[in-house]
C-alpha cells in the first residue's frame, strides 16, 4: 500500500535542508557559467555537466539532514 500522507516533519526537514544548500548550489552554478566549465560551448574538450554529475556532487556533500528526519 502506498502512503500518500504528507509528513509535516519530513517536509520541514527537506525544506530546511534545501534552503541551507541553495546558496552554495547557486554559487557553484554561477561559477561554472562564469568559467565555462561544464558548458558544451566551452572551448576545449570539456563534456557537458549531466544530472548524474550533479547527483554525485550532491552526494559528496553528505546531506545528513535527510537521515535525521523522523520516521512515522
């Protein structure tokens, strides 16, 4: 059976974690656009940044706040 209830504590934990990470993510994106890294239009043979690359970088951040959310 699928649980369709919204866990307010979990939703709040996710929201707080995202709010904490957004400034850093924005800065990294700006830096990549500024330097041209990850852009398919960049000079050289750099490959475009994929969702897999972003997920790998996110996982390296060790987002422990998601693990600390309460389980109903």
